[in-house]
């Protein structure tokens, strides 16, 4: 079904190859030096271009040779082939000065059998290899992945005309814009460029000078170029310039496409002679036998443009490139008829016809797609269609009658029928992207990351040379169309469109009056697309990203991951879904904080690296037996803030919150200048996940967390105010503040800690255990980190000060600052030895953990307010300043107090202690670690807060039991004990939720990963419930790593009636969705119903929860010690086993060093 260009030509080519075969072989038996010596740059090679071969191991070449050329050969690497040679087509009308190629010879060759990922040089000879052209180069794609570029409408115009808006070429010529765009494409390492057509401007049989400018860039000889026929390309010159693979025949045989007579003479007036190929002449034209482009009316009174009709049918072709089947269709034609609006208009004689012309053309498309899919059946994963006249566009051609005819004839239905993934069009000189469409309707949310979309994505490419652009809603060619386009607001037609209403299919569009191109990155079952405009300096332009999206097919997140106590717990935790941003960062910041809109069903996650807020629809996340991959859409918050907050220098987005009523969303933005106030940007939430800018409020310095009060009437932010340039003279230590925005009256308050600056107040804070830097006022030293609030009161963690501030939201005052307390590591033995590659907890009488809470949450029980903190810990490291004291016990160093030594502890590695020298509020008799490796529950009372529970060492003990090989590993390394000498598991975040009839605290562990669940229904008896960790430890960073933010979705607020916990993981760049199911556990079947039985942990209101040394010792006879090399984590009874291990180690160390480390001073 491939084209038979000329029967005689094919015969000539075959004979030439056979006859010349021995000669060619003899020529290339010569050595490399001899061949090199024969090079001659004077060998005339014009319009040289490369097209794809039938597969990616072949390449097609096309060029013009001098008049009289009788044979040509191509040498590419060690491959040598004979080219076919033929005369040029003669245009319908030859205009002297316009058509200057008369007499030249068209040469076409195909080189096959090329290797993957190989750079080839190639040359051309007309004298059997005696003389060679200069060397050209071509590189084949790598196996399994490649990049292709998409362009449209270079439309090279001889006079160099450009648009004056946006980016402009340095010399003001569209030819230069085209060349610069190709340079950018090559910089992107594309292997192939597909074009939606209109290579040149002149559509009256073409112009030699325009093609010369089009082919001038070097990239045309080194990159594959696969063109579509545009309405400006319907001439024989196109056929002469390109060597298309698997081109469908148009010569009238049984397998060929039908050449369709098209009768269209214009959108409204009927005066155009450049549209249809068989158009009715007017009475005057017939009477005068008026010529049109070399054609006069025939005996039937018709202008019969044979060349145009043939070229409207040619250019349908296909090829397989890696795992993508590309099909190029020719929509350059203007089918007439089907024009009810002009049916009575004598100036539009084709209007009253039916739509059979378009139907016949679309039938050709179906024939082409049938041929392509049959030939390469089972060999491709992706199907991409390129054509010219976009059916999903937003500018001048949005209401065109001929495009409507294609749609009515079933063009888009054919795309659905063949399961096409992308349809790439042009013609309208504007960039646009459709929703996923099926049957002409939206079949997906407004997204940027798709997984197995059911439908087609249509792209319209903007002009890629700067020649001409069209502005949406400015004008249309057909002004009276009543039923097309179909608009998103339910209206139809030209008039409604011109009022500013977008077509229903459109998701994104862009018009910046700059050359545009797209890069498709194909990696097996995923295609990522970036769309760019040229911008910046005209001599050295930049590429500005204007759109980005990805599609993944036939993928899932692997097997469902279950909580480690699902069989015995009151709450089952199962990972059923995951969003993957495609980015990882060992330093974090990718998916940081997440919140959920309970009304719309969309979640929003902060990507601090890109400045985007990722909107994730949680409506369709059900998976049967695999983890579902969630779709997402990136919202460029940085751009929105910069456009709406003039004078503000955007630095970093740190947090997001959705109002409980679902109406608004707020993000916290820090300034690029650490000492300047940040802002809170507020948006209105759309049902489709979109955000509409509402207002920006000034926050304090470095807003680090934002939240709403439960009544949605106030927005709060914790403004950290860190001294990021250190404490040197002249450096600024900004005030830490809490911003309160009252949305009912728009009042903005910045609450600071100045009231505590007095000598008496400061001394009181220090006396109560609040840690302050010596000689520093609390108003600048205190750094608000996180907020939990009800409608009347907010509780703010002051992490570095190890404190919690209580804020009265009615009086707008900070009422109290309470110490968060300390973990006692004499009572709760811990492992701070990073060298022993095992979990070996030891009691240290002189050691305390400064809790330094990060995340905080609250709940109500029996009329009392309780707050829960995740005790992460944090040091201060600003320029030369650092408040860490790192002690290397392997080199004989001791703890800062001198009470812990290598001799009395057995420690051999480094341990990071808090350096007290510059601080008040601590006891010099103790050594201190950063963080508590725990979470703590406090009851709020009239005097402040009372501690009712702490997990002590339980988080560490349990992770050691479940994952002994990865105990205290970090979030960028799976090495055991990596964090033992620092902050251990690092409880980062906490959220509260109700599942069934029980209330749970969920604690995210930043380093080893995963989320702990505790039953806090009865604050006097808090019980461990479950632990889920969806990290993949086979690699340092894989799966869900480093949960930074947690968000609870109650069963009543989710789409499927199940409760969920979302964990945004900043290192892996993922969001994990854990389904939460309430379970009734029969205590008669399981003697561990509270999930703590084996640990003998006292939870009877004693104010602690870690495993006591005595309890551990009581288990020493139960099991042998676990070893680092065990092949799998111990599940269920593993806790008891590891705690038994701990007991054995404790006894051994007691014998070796009297177990409890004694004071040496």
C-alpha cells in the first residue's frame, strides 16, 4: 500500500541498483585515507533533508542534484546504497523568478540496518565514488528511549516578514526565527522532528527561494524531519522535497487512496480560488475564461486544480520509530458543503452540498490508519497522529467551515476508534492543549500527569518561525457559524466564541507571539512533554517553558503495601494509591506539605523545588490488587504571585492549606530576601481542581506554615524569622511572628513575642525550660514552626526553643509559652551508636533528648483539649554558626559534660550533641540530643499544658523490630545506624483522624520513613495501633521516602466512603495514599490486642510510654538476638523479639560497663 511514485521510476531505480552494485562495492573497498582524499565540497547537494525510514533502523534521504545527473550513491557508515534519480514535477504554472529549479534532479535513497545509539557520517557521490560531497552526520536513537520534537507552521516567507510582538529574530527575518528554533531543538537532543505542516508561505505552486530558506539550517541534514502537508504545501514542490516512508498510493489502484474533488471557495464570500481543488467558476469567470494559477474553467464551468487535488491526497504515510507508531495525515484540503449558514448565499455555491467531500477524505484517513496498525501490529505502545488543520483550537480558525466538516465527518471518531494517544495539529498559529477527549467530550479532569487516560490529547502547535500569530477571540474566518465550535459554557458558534468563551475541548492555551516548539521524551511506557516559547535576547534566546505534562500507560505502583499490624490492629492501613512527581531530591523539598479539599475531592501538594502546587484528584483512586498511580496538575504559583504582587521577590513556597468549607486555598510564600516579609496568597477553589487568584496578604518574615481555623474565618501562619546570615555583627535576626488574617473584616495582625523581651519575662521563660540563645531577645530568638488551632486558640511550636506558644485568637495576643519537655534516656534506653550496625539500646543517666517539636495537632476528648507534637529536633546552622557539638568516641572524645565516654559506654562512632555554651534554659549536668525521637501528648489546662503521654523510645524500638536491617537509616541512604548518632527516626509530622469509633494520631517518620498510628481515643491509655512504611529499601531513594506532611481524609469526606491518610514525601517526590479501615479485634483470639502486649509498656496514665530497661530485661529468655543480616523484617512478634534482643544487649553491656552509664564527674 505504499506509494508507487512512478512505475517507470521504480523500475529505473531497481535496474540502477542491480547494475551498480559491483561498482559501489569496489569503490568502498578503498581505504579510509583514499576515500577522504576524494572529498570535494564542490559536489552540488541542494535541499538535503532526512526523513524517517519505515523503522528507526533506517533513514530516508532527499535532495536535488544538478541537471544531467544520472546516478547517485550514499555512503553512511559502512552502508552504501544507490539513490533513485528522477526529474522534477512540472508545476501547473511556471512563473519565472519564482520557480528557479527547472532541470534539476530529485534524488532519493533509503539506508537501512543502522545500529541504535550510533552517530553516522554520510556522503553523496554522483560519479560512483570517485568524488564525494562534504560529510554530514546523523545519529540514531538509543534503545528504549528517544526524544522527538513537534513544530508547526514555519511558513517561511520570502520577504522575511515577522510578527512584531513577543520575541523577534535579531535580523527581523522569519527564516532566522526558524533556524534559531531548530538550534534549540537540537540542544534538546531530539532525534526526530514531526511537523504539522505549512513549511512555506506560497501556496500557488510553491516558491524556490522559500524552500531554500526552509532547508538552510544545518539541522535539516542531521535530524529526521517528518512533515505534514499543510494548506500552503499543496503543490508538487512538496512531493519533490520529501522522501516519505510508507506513503499511501494515490494512483487509482485498488489499494490507493481516493482523490477527492473539493468545492470550497471561502468561508463567507466565495471569492477565494486558493481553497478547493474543483471549484465553481462565476459567470464572469466563465465568460472571460479567467485564468487562476494557470487553470481556466473547464467545459463544466469548474476550475479543476489537478496538482492541488493530487497533493491533498498524497502525504498520508506512517512509520515505526522505537515503540511509537507515527501516522501523518493530510488535512490540507478544504472540503466544501455542510454549510447551512450559507446555504442560500449564491456567492458560496458549495454551501448547500452534503458533507460527502469530508467523509471521503476521512475515509482515506481510516484506510491509512488501518494499513499502519496492521503492518506494525503488536510492535508499538504509542500511536501519534500528525496533521495540519487542528480540530481543537482556540484562535482565528476555531469556527472554520472546512474544519467543522472534518469533525462532522468523523475525524475525531476515527482517532477514538484507533486509540490514538496524541493528535498533533497546527494551522491556527496559537498553542493549545485539549483535555483528554472521547466522543467529543472531556473524559478526564484538568490534569498534567495522566495514567492510562481513556481518550485522545490534541495539541495545536504555534508558528515556529515568528512569521505570523493569531490571537484568541480577536476574529474568525467564518463569522456566521451557528453551531461550531461547541463551547465550554454550552453555547455554540462564532458569535459566542468571540465573546471570550473557549471551546469545550480546550484545557490550556498560550499566545506570547514567539516561536514555539514541543519536546516529547519517550521512555518506554511514559511520554513527558515540555512546550517552549523562545524568549529573551534575540541573538541568544532562551527557551521559556509554557506547558508541561506526561502520560503513563500500563503502569501501577506495584503490590498493595499493608500496615505491619493489619492482622491484629483496630485499624488496617493499606497503601492503595500513589502520586509520583517524577522528581527526587536527597535534600527534600519536592512534595512537602499536602492538604485536601473536602468539598471538591482534590488534594494539593507543595513542590518547593519547582514553585508549583500540584493538584491531585482523589476521586478515582480505587485499585483492586495494585497500587493505583494518581494523576495530577501543576499550578504555577510562582508565576501567579509574581504577576499579582508587584515588587515582591519570590523565594520559596513552604506550605498549603484548604479552608474547611472548601471555598479557599492559601499558600505561604517566603521572599528571596530572608529578612523581608513573605506573603500568603489566597485562591478560590474550583470544582475541577483549578484555582482562581483571590488576594495576597503580607505575612511576617519567612512564613513556614499556613492553616485555617475550623470555622474557615481566619488564616494563620507561623513566620519563622531565621537568622540565615548568622549572628555576626551587621546580620539581621528577624522577629518570629504569627500572622492572623480575619477574613470577615480583612484585618491582618502580626503577633510577635516582644512582650517576653523584658528581663523578668525572659528569665521566667528560661526558668521554665524554654531554651534561649544567650544575650538574645525572645522576640528575635523564637522561631514559630507549626500551628494547630481551634476557633479560639492557636498552639504554635517554637522548635529551636523547645517550646509551644499559646495564642488567643480573640484578643490577638500570645498568652503563654510552655516548655515541651525532654526525653529521659535513663528511663528510656536508646541507641546512639552508629558503628555497631544493630539496634542496641542503652540507658544513659546523664542524657536527655530535647524534644524540639515540629508538627503539632490537636483533638478534643471529654471536654478537654489535647495537643500532640512530633518531636523532630533541629539545630541552628547559619554561615559560620553551628550549635552542634559532634563528639567522636572512636577518637577518645567524650560527651560535652564528660559523663559519657568510650570506656563507660562502648561507643566508637560520632554522636551529635547540643552545644549548650551559647544557650540558657538547660541543665549543665546533662548532655542533650537534638529531638526526642518521639511524640508527646499534652492536656491543655488553665496554667498551660500538662504532659499526659510520651512515646519515649517506642518509635525507635518498633522500627528496629520491623526493619532491623535498616534501623535508623537516613532518607537518602538505606545504611543501618546512619542516624543513630544524630536524631534517630525524626518524628516530623502529626495529624489526628477518626476511623470508625476510634481517634488516632498518625506520626510521620522523616528518616526511615513510614507512618505510625496510635489509638488516642482514651488519652489516659494511649495504645500503639499500626505502622506502615511504603519505602522501597532496595535503593537509597525508592518508594515513598521522607514523609514531610500528613493529611487526613475522613470516610465522610472521601469519594468512596473510606478514610484515607495522605503522606507527602519530600525526598522521593511522591504522595502516598493509605486506606484506613476500622477493624473489630477479638481479644480471645489474640493476646496482643493492644499491640503493646509483647513490649510490657506501661500506658496507665504514668506520663510515659517507652519500654523500660527492667521490662526489656524481663524478656531476655524469650528469643535469640536478631542479626543485621536477617533476610526479612520481623512482622507481628518481631517487636518482642527485638526487645528481647535489647534485653540481652543490656545485660551484656552491664557486665561490660555496668549497663547504666555511671557519672565520671
